[in-house]
C-alpha cells in the first residue's frame, strides 16, 4: 500500500509545471530552505513560498483524483 501511495505521489510531482516541480524538489527532497532556493534561483522568498504552496495543492488534488479513479475500478 505504501509503495502505491509513493507511486501516486511521484506521478503527481511529475505532473507539476517545470518551475513548481523544481522548487518543490529542492525544498522537500533536497531539503533546501525557502531562502536558499530563492538565492539559488534568483527569486524572492515569497515567490518560492507561493510555488511550494501551489505545488502542494496540485499534488493533493492529483492524489485525491488518482485515489478516486483507482477506487472506481477496484
């Protein structure tokens, strides 16, 4: 079950727009702070925060959609 959830999360992350995905990975996978990401990508900290927030919303929506579609067929 956990591997299925991880697969759904990976699909959701892959479906993000390029910039959202990049910033999300830098933050959640590589462990960079919002300020470190902002400095590295020459963005404001607020822009980074917005990208992460948008990415989390889209990932949540995608996972819920995948779960609902999966439950219809099984």
